[in-house]
């Protein structure tokens, strides 16, 4: 195997520095592929951490921040936004009304309502009447969805940014 030799570049405007950088990238890429071949499968993800409400809220904030730079239609994922909002609410022991959930989904209310209906039909969310105000309904993750979200976030490294 050839040793990687790095020289201190004296470019002088002749373009050798960019070529050397590109060659270095190629060689490092090749070396990493070789390491991957010999090291076997990646280690199992950490399973001892649990997501926190703060972690989920930060993730949602990153998702909304992305919309400042790119068209929101490029990354529309209302079902995941709804599940994240409900998961954060469950972790924070908060109730979420249908109207608040529509806002959190970052799509028009009619679109959010379609997704809420679909998620309910899939058994992932439950709706409950507000005992104080009959006009309002609260939405929460079903036990099935709560277990799935817990399991999912146990397999994701805490440092991962799932935007």
C-alpha cells in the first residue's frame, strides 16, 4: 500500500494546490472505503438514551428554520411533523388541540386535517373531547405510536439532527 505523502504547497498561482487537495480527497475516500470493507458492519446504534421534549422541539425548530432557505414544498412531511409535535407534547405531558396541531404541521389546515384523519385511521393517534369546551378536541399519540416513537428515538444517536 502506498503511503500518503503531503507536501507543503507552494502554489504560486499555477493551480497545484487545488489539484493536491482533490488528490488528497480521493485518497482519503479510498482509504475510508478500505477501512469500511475490513471493519464489518457498523456497530449497533445506542439504545440507552431516551428522547426528551427539548430534543424533539429543537428538531422541529431546525425543520422550520430550513423553510427560511428552501421552499417548504420541497420538504413537506406533515405526517412526521404531526407525530413529532404529539411526541414532544407526550414527553412534556401537554395536551394538543386539533387547531394547534394543524399549525404545528406547517401546512394548510385542510391538509393537516387530512393527515390527522389518516393517522387516526392508521391507529397512530387518538382524539378526545375537551371536557370543558365541547367545541374543542385534543389529539394524542396512541399507545402503538408512542411505543414506535420511543423505539425509533432509542435507535437514533442523540447528536443526530433529523431535519
